């Protein structure tokens, strides 16, 4: 049920769990070991891949602070305010945005920096961040800049964080608090008396607090929206506002990409970008008999605040096989047949590039066996690496972004004599393929 968490490694090892909104009840279960994804790099390594920022050979200018300006804090932490902010100070769970540079006190060597990148975003107080940061940022205010001197006991201790942070290292950070997002308060709405309340059926009720414009949320639309959920007693259960990423949900979809509650899937319909809706979700369309942890009791109503940021066009699955004239198709040496419906004007991929393709596939008798439109986004794969049938590697290699092509793939460059369930052995396949995007060098 729970979906991958990305463990972001920072400064040689400051780790934060940043939850991705993919899949049902993504925030509702404790992650198991296999849910944690770590690519083994420090933020400095990530920065080096993006142009060298934070790599060990790079040295950033450090703010020179007079020793007399430092204040002693608990545990041996020292802080000095370079600039006092005028905004709010973070509280537990707030999403903070910080720029930082970190170096070793012993030799001044920079081990990581956010310079040249977006600010670091994380829920304040999240498990995994070193204690020196927790204590050092507690009473900062937005707009403030502070230098932290963190002893090993509040950093990585005797273990260090090789290769950049040796055992027993004292760390120094310049930290600037550039932004802060707090979870919203539960709207004061009486669903039994408020004249704005609309009954959506099955006990689901809604009040529109703001009306949006543009595309409307409907069947098979991809919706980007901030979401906050409260228990029936008013306790905040979850808010994406204090998460690094805004959730995307496939309304009317199936499986992991659909909204995490049936009441949300139904309750967002009819909203438009910029719209804000408050929902009363009955147990049957919410968490039902299972409840959720100590916050959501079994068989109880929950309340959800939804703010829609963007609504995509409906992802409509073709009901009939695309029409084409075989006599007008080009046939290659492999037996691949193709005709271009739309000539692309964007870049043409090279071997190893990651291509993003929208497609629908049919058997020769017109039976559709698959479509990317069943899912939230285009299908992606590295071109020319044998990850797809030979017909696909060949067909997309000569397309350009924005192009749409119909191909006919005989069995020997499709699935051959293999039985793929909905694709019988020896099948010739027909695809309509649109090349949506290309990312160079296998990075996406």
C-alpha cells in the first residue's frame, strides 16, 4: 500500500524522508525498508552532476563571523545571526526552504552547498536531519541568515559520513531561511446548516470556498492539488502543504495513481484550477472500518480541503482502432511498416536517451490490448537498450518530438511466439505512437 519514499542525502549524510504522492494511502503507513530509495549520493554528488556545485574540489566563500558574535546553545552548538529575519519561525511539521553551505571547521573544505540550485525544502522536525540543524533553525525567522557551528555529537559523531565528512568532525553551516509554509487551519463550516453545502451523493458533501477557472476536473483527468485531511475531532492527519512536492492524482483512474480516498475521487470532480473545496467524507468513502492509526478512528467521517493548482486535458482512450492505408506505409528491412500522421518539429532522440511516448496498441482484428491513456503519464524508456520490442526501438529512433506515427509490427519484431495473455502468440500489432518528450543521456 505505501509507496516509495525518496531519501535525500545532504551534506555528506543529512537525510530527510520526502514523501512522494504516488499511490493510495501514501501517507498512511509506516515505510518498510524496501520503501526507502537512496541513490547513494550526497547532495554534493548531486550538485556535481548538475555543474560541479558542492563537489570536493569546489570551495565556496564562507561568511567570516567574529568569535565574540556566537551564542552557546545546548549540546555544544554555537550560533551567530548574520541577519535577523522578519518573518515567522518554523514549527514542527512546517515546510521550510533553506539555502546553505557547509564546510569542515578543521580545514575549511566545503562538503556541500545549495548555491546554484533550488533551495532545500523539507518538513521541519522530520526524522533523519542532524540534531544540530534541528536545534540551530528552531528560532530562526524567514529572511534570516545564521551561521551554525555543530559539534560532532550533534552531527555524525565518531562514524562521520564518508567520504566527505570524517569521524569526529565539527561542521560549520551558513544557513538562510528563505521560505516557510504552514499547514492550513480547518475551515469553519457547518455541513448541517451552511446554505453553501452541496450534496454529492452517498453522504459526500462539499462547500466551494473559491471558484477556479480553466479545465474542469472530470473522468480521467490528471489533477495537481494541495490536500489537507482532518479527523472528525478536528485533528490534522495530513497536509501536502508541508511536503516538498504537490500531489498529482489521476481522477477516475485505477490503482496507485488514483486519489487516495473514494471521497476525494468523487469530490474533486467539477473543480477548476484555482478552486478551493472543503469536503465532508463519510466513512464509506473514506477510511471505513479500518480507520488509520490513532488519528482516524474506524467508521468515522473525515474532512478534506482541496486546492486545485492545475488540471490536465482528459486522457481519452480510443474506442476503435486507428485507420490507416497499408499501401501508403513505408516498410523497412526488418518488416516494420509505418506512416507519419504528424511530422514532429522537436529534437530526434539518440540511442540511450529517455523517450516519453503516448500510445495505444491493437491486435490486427481491432482489439485494443493497451494504452498509455489508462495511466497518468506517458510511457518512458531508454531508447535502443532492448527495454521494449524491437519495433518500438526502431520506430521511435527516426521520430521527432511532437510527431505521431502509426506502425505495424510483425511478430518477429514484436512478441514472436510468446503468449502475453491479451496478445496471442504470433500476433501482428498495430500502434499509434506520439513522441511527447526526450531527455538526453538517460537522465530524467
